């Protein structure tokens, strides 16, 4: 089994606005990164994150885990809830 990180949620327009709204509602910091956005927006859901953005994605995941005081276990895409 390949353990590369995968894209588990994305949206544009109304859906992107709802994702941001939910983040703000739950006091989740929002990061703006145009280069990362350009790369990730080309991916399909469940597609592996390209190696060129591993560092940026790892920094984001580490920040999220620190916020939630969870140990840095390997994240699993199967545990993520889909956004509708």
C-alpha cells in the first residue's frame, strides 16, 4: 500500500466559500499560498500529492497536529470526512 498523502477535499466558488466559512467557524487558521493552490487545484480527489509540494503540505499537517495536540501519526485519507 502506498502511503503518499492524497488530496481529500477541494472546492471552488460556493464550495470553497463554505470550506472557508467552516474553518473560520471552528477557529481553524486559513493559509493562502497561490503556488500551492495552483498545484493542488489540478489534482482530482484521492490523487497523490506531488513530490514538489510535500514540504509545504507537511508543514501544514504538522501545524494542524500541533493545534489539536495529537501525536504526529501517519494521516490516513480513509479517516477524512468528505465535504458535500
